[in-house]
C-alpha cells in the first residue's frame, strides 16, 4: 500500500509542482515555442560575430538564457512524463491485482464445487438416476 501512495504522490508532484513551474517558466512557452527564438538568436550571434557588433555580448547572454530555459523545459517535461507514466502503469498493476484476486476466488469456488460433486458422486448409488423422465403410467394417474 505504501508503494501506491508514493506513486500517487509522484502523480501529484508531476502535475501540481513540476507542471506549475513549467507553465510559469519562460512565459508559459513550451520547448517547441522556445526553438524559434533560440534559432533567431543564434543567427543574430553569428551575424554579430562576423561584423564585430558591440551588442554581441548581450546577444550571447540572451541566447544562453533562452537555451537554458529550453533545456530546463525539456528536462522538466521529460521528468513529468516519466512520473506520469510510472503512475499510469502502477494503476494497471492495481487493476491486474484486483483481477487476479477475483480469478483466485473464482478458482477456489470451482475447487469447492468440484469437491462437492465428487462427494455427491461417491455417496449416490449408481442405480439412482438423475433427472429421469416420468413414466407414462405415472403421468396418466396424476
């Protein structure tokens, strides 16, 4: 039971803690959204390097910031996905455990019924008929 509560805690952590921080980071932009500004800044840094632009240091700082945000968002989404996946498979495990319990109870019931059938078979004489049809003579008098 403790393992289940730990996994439910991971689900909560993934959605409420990591998910919340990822939406507040980088202005709510996703990994894919941050790709375009990163590409533009790389092109600007390359151009500034060729022309010896005095704004090169500022552009490199912006590029490092956007790259850091993009890497952090990627890692955060990956971690969040892994935590949610482990929680999801733990739910499959719980359902399989419940199905196994029902199956074992059913198998036990069938075992008891088989034993009862064998006991009945040994106690009943071989000449006793089961569900024998009524005789025509008995039906006429009734």
